């Protein structure tokens, strides 16, 4: 073999090895892409749920925080006023997708970045009626997620409250900072249930709001679906006990913390389903093609010790419907 032949052979081999190296490096570079996820909630309870269930499920699906996923978590402790500034911060962060807790938060994020894919975690009222989606089966735009319809559950809890405290006395309703009160007032009127309404934001507002409901004649209180309340159930229940009012709440952990009754979906299940929706978008699927989902199962939990301590008898029909009775 001549020197020129050896040189050509060596050059071809180097070229082949270089091409092979580039081919092997390409997937590694793709895997090293950092995806950016933002979360905005009017309550730290939702952030805790994302940490506990959504992020581990995302890791199982291939998106690991600190490896190929960067996460920005933002929340208030029930106050609505700071939300626009937090939405603007996330809107400027060049996120790949954001989880919005509640319809008002989704609208704030959409205003902050009209191109941002949004996953509802969760929609408290109808996202189609709100103009966030064309339909649940095929949202069509940049918003998908879990449709909790918490306001429908609030209405169901009004019915349970009437069974717990029959008569002419109004049912107390504790509204969160983002609720439009005319909706629950209209629902109560349609059911023929008089209500006394008070609004609360952060924990420092709970005592005054519950005292207002007691002074308004309420004997029981429905706690509206709101992340701020869900993050402080023990404090909420303690203030309610001070004024002798049993609470009807949405999440199971709230009954465990001192609400007399809870009725709602499984938080863990819904957070994991949120993760699957986020993963589909991070893999390149348009959010408008990812169907919105609804909870499949609801559970009614009764805290018998709290009801007894406050002097309320749980009706036999309500006990018969309960999925679990806490002693």
C-alpha cells in the first residue's frame, strides 16, 4: 500500500468516525433539551399537589426536574391581587407550558402570553362558556386540562347542607377571592335555599368572614371550592368551631382536618392526569388536540367526631351515602 493510499484510507476512516460521533451525539443533545413548566395558583395547596403528584408522574413519563425539566411555581395564600403580576412574570419566562389553577388564572396567563400552551389544573367552571375552549373533546386553542366544575360541586354541597340543617335558616357560603358571587346566589335561588354569603381571601380574613355568616343566621357553612381554603383547612375549621359552625368542604383532607363533611374528587388522581396532559404537550402535541377531562369518581366523607362536637346529627340518608365515616 502506498503512502497516498494509506493517507486516503486514514482520512476515510476519520470521516466515518466523525459522522458516527455526530449521529450518536444528536440524541444526547435532544435529550439535554430543558423544557420549562410554570404553575400559577391562588393557593399553596395546589403547589403542594403539583410537588407531591404531578412532578413525580412527569418524571415517570420522562420529564425530570433538574435534568430535562425546569419548573417555576408561583402562588398566593388565597389573595387575588398579586395574581396579575405573577402571571406577567411567568408570561415573560418563555415557558413551554403552564398549569393554571382556576379559570381566572388561565385568563391572566393567556393575557400575559397569548402563545403559551395552558393546562387547567383545574377549571372551576365551564371553560367553553368562558371562551377558553371550543369544546371539551377538542379544545381547539391553546388551553386544555382537567374540568373540575367546582361551582357545580358547590351547588351539590348546598344540598347536603340543607339536609344537615333543615328549616328556614340560611345556609352560609364562604366564597373565595376569585368567585363571582352572583352565580352561587342564582344556583341557591333555583334550589329554593336561602344563603348568607361572605368572602374571604388570606387566612387572616377567615375569622371575620365566619363570624359574619353566623351573625347572618347560618347554622352550617359551605366552603366554596378555592385553593386558598384547601391549603388551610385546620385553621379554617378552628375558626368555624369558635363560632359553632360545621363546615362542608370539597377535598377529603379537609374533612380529616376538621370539616364536618367533604364531597369532591381525588386530588392525587387528577394531578397525575394533569401530568399526562402536560407530557403530551411537551412531546409536541398541540394543546387544542388534547381533550379536556372530567373527574370520574367523587367521594363523600363524614367526620362524625366534628359533627358531634358541634351538636349536629348527621341525617341517616347522608350517612348511608357516605363513602367513609371518620370516627
